[in-house]
C-alpha cells in the first residue's frame, strides 16, 4: 500500500491518556501529537543536519506527555505556582489567582507563598554558598527555596529562579486582581507583599506596582470618606444607586423641567443605557461571579458581598422597572398611547442590539415579556406590525432552545466582527458609527458558574481541592475578562438629563405591576393578541440532561456528583425577573426547581440550609432518584463545611408552604419521599441529644 505524500492522519493533536498520582496530588495526563521534520543523518555546513528530500513522501510525528494538576492539597497547589512548568500548563497560574478565594483567603495563600527575608549580613562579611530559607508557616516546599546573596556595586540582591517565580506570580496577582489586597485600613496582605518585594526585588516593576496600588487604596479610602451618600458603584450618576433611593439634588432639578424618559429620542436613551452598562460591566470583579461567592450574598452580614455584580443587578432591575413604570404607571393613558410606549421600548431595544448592548436588551425584553405587560392583549393588538416583527426577532436571541444556543452564538459572532450585520438594523434607523463591544448579559455567566458550583464537588477523596472544577470556572472568568477589555473602547458621552430621567422614572413592584395591569385590562380567558414568544423552561432539566450523558463518577464517590461535565455547561437565566423580588432567602439567580425526566435517571437541584444562627445560608446540590437521606445529608454538610462524622446526628426536613415541614426518614429515598409539589428547599436539623455543635467555616 502506497502512502500519499503530505497526507496527514486524522488524529486529534491532544488525546487524553489518564491520571497520575504524585506526592498526594492527582494529575491529568494527555498526549500531544506534533509534526516533526525528517532530517538526514549526514551533516551539512556548520555541523548541522540537512533536510532529506527523500523523506517528503512521509510525515513524521513525535508525541510528548502533558500533565495538568487536577486535584491537590492547598500546599501543593501553592507549590505548583512556584515549581510548575508553565509551558506544559500555562493556565494554572491565572486559574489559581482568579479562583483561589473559593477555597483559600488571600492571607492564607500569601502565608504559604512568601518566604521570610534573609538575615542581615554582618558588616564586612561576604556570604558563601547558599542560604536555605525555611518558614514553618509556609509549608515544607519552601525548604527548597535558596536565596543566593551577593554583594554588588549597587548593594542589590540577586536571587535564583524560584524567587523569580514568586515575584512573577505576585506581579500577575497585583496586576490582574488588585482588589484581593483591599483590606482597609492597614491592608496587611499588601503590606506583606511590599515587605517581600522590598528585599527580593526592590528595583523591579512588581515593587513599583505594589507601591502604586497602596497609593490607590489610600486615595480611594479618602474619597469614600468624603462621599455624603453611599453608592453601589462610585462614578455613576445614580445609575448604580439602590432602587428606591432619592436621586441627587442636581438631577432632580433637571428632571423638574418636565421631560420624561420617553421624551428623549430612542438613540439617546439606548446610548445612555449602554454607557451605564459598559461602566458597570468593566468594573465587575470576575472572582465575585464565582458560584461559591455569588450564592452567599443573602446570608446575614453579607450585604457587601460581590458589590460589582450587585451593581449590574441593580441596573438590570432598574431598566425593567422603567419599562413597566412607563407603560403601566400612568393610569389615564388610552390603549393607543400605551401601545406607542411599547413600540418605543421595542425600538430602544433594537438600538441596544445595534450598539451590541445585550444587557439592557435583555432587561427590556424581560419587562415586555413579563406577565403584567404580556397579558395586555388590547395594547399589544394596537402595536404596529413592524415593531411586533422586531420584537419577535429580538426575542429569538434569548430563546431557551438548545441551552440558549442562539444568544451564545450571536455573542460569539459579535466578538469576531466589527459590528452587527445590516439585516439586524430596523428600517429607518439613524446611521452611526458603531462602537466596539459587545456588552454581554452577565446573568448567563452567573448561571453557568452557579450550575458548575452545584454540579461539581469542591473537595475530592483524601481532602484534595478539586482544581479541575476551578479550571472550568476559569474558562468562564477568562471570557468575562476578554469582554471587559473589548468594552474599554466604547466612546459614549454621558447625558445628565437622560440619566436623571432614568432615576426619576416611577418604579413598580411586582404586586403593583400586576394590580395595575388587571385594572387596565380585567382578566380574560386568553390573550390572542399578545405576541407569541418562547417561554423559559427549567434550568434543572437542561443541567440534568447534560449530566446524564457524563461517563464515570468523581473520586469522592458521592451519588449525583459527576466527575466532569462537558467543557461548557451553558444554562442561562435572567439575573432576576423584572422588578420581581424573590422572597427572603431566595436569590434571583437560583436554578429552577422541577422534576425533569432524563435518559438514565431523574434529578433536580435542591437547596439545603442548616437550622442554626446563620440564617438563610444555603447550599445547592444535585439530587437524583438514587439518593437516600444519609448521602444527601453528608453531601449537604460537606457543602456547608461541617465535619462529616457528625452526619448521623442530623435529620433532613423539606420546607413546605405555610411554615410546615416534612421529615424525611433516615433511610428513605429523598427523591420519592419529598413532596413533588413543594419548592425544593430543605433544612438540616440536629437530632435531639446530639453532642456536638455545628460550626460552619465559610469559604
């Protein structure tokens, strides 16, 4: 059989090989296949091998082994920061720095990473050999760090490559995640870094970066003290303030001129919405989007948790509230007038689409699709045909079909192009220079991260940190950071009157919106004139279908904890329903709770809290039809960081409407023992006579 010259084999360049265990750490092993050039054994000029033309009829490949750390104790993870091979595993350092707050605070990592300063040199003495540095608080691996101390003309210290690796890690940390060191008033973690860099690299860019960061922190603290009113995010004119708070005095003066929000042109409103969304999204700290961080925002004392993400939620809810308030808030409007307002909001949404602002686009569509507006058949019947067509087209962007595939594909296309296609513009739109972007809908990423946190365990068997989970989270966080860089090139100028009108627009609560809607149009059997749009389906159904296709199980052996979902778990849901608040203890981004039927089993996501002084702190776990009470209790305690040997001292209760509780028997199958009609909220309560006291250590 003859081989065709230059014909490559249809093999993947990277193939999974298996796992390796080394010093208590688990590595995933892959084989990398690379094309190699065939050389003749003879030597050419300069003693080098020469190309053999006879070898062109064949392709030669070489295979190399690639290892990536999958699970390890914290000390080993920090060791990998210093001694790891960045060529083989280039994503380890950025993934660790972006996600470490989910399993270790900054001070703990620095305690393991930073070696102590060398002892002072006696006057007139010159060191010989190497100085072994050992810190009992930094782990055994720092015994390997050696500091070569030499005297030079500038009396600088030269250090070996291990210390250079530590300095390099700190440089990336200071540059990419400066807020990790914010701890007023003294900022002790930043002080530790400055002390280390002061003797290890006093003239390096890292030391200058640390000094500059300290100056920025002190300046920011002074600015916060000078502020008269607290804001969700400094620098935005009321757009990031808490809904319901009074707008600034100068804004009130401009609003009193008589201009309402919809009195401005649709281009002006869309551009100001985009400007606000760009500023808020650019300031989002990716680590605050982690499911383990974002899910703690409702626990007692966590008001300040994830402030940058909260600001985007506030803005999203304010936009939906403006839509509801402008259409429903005026009791004396006739049906054609309300229809005109609906049409204008559709036009504004289309302009947001042209500006590639998917955040406000989603907020406007959520309001128009909400029940108080969606049920107004007479108003929708008076809407012109062209706006209705635009509305249906825009609604397809956020269709739930195929796991929100449409919105994800459109976002990917927008990242790869200079602007939306011509067919995406509605007739009569004003030509303008499209800014870069896009501005994504953050709720999609938040839901992805929450579902990852729910589906994958934090710890594996042997008290190993599941770093493979952190890699998957990092893939999403890296995408957020990439989009943030794209948003820096927007060129939009603020317009105070429009921002003031946004703040002054009447806001309606969920109950108020529905009550006003029923007054405008009494309840009817159906709403045939309302536009038909896709309704949302259960997030849990999509997650369960995704997990049912996974092969194997996690090393921890817990039922319902899949080893590794596919590279992209992609459910999506709004940050919260437009101006519709969940009851206390029920965050807006929590997954849906329904009984999905999957190919191999049935599953649903449940939320489990502990009956103690920590209030409504809960953890989400995946419950399958095979899970019995002991395994559910054990996994819930693991999520709450409670010692596992005490699992037998707990009972599981399902919380029912009307302050009722359903006791799940000790050996019952939880999936079939619980009430299917009730929400998936559960509580763990200690049995009478339990000897220990629950102690939760938040991650």
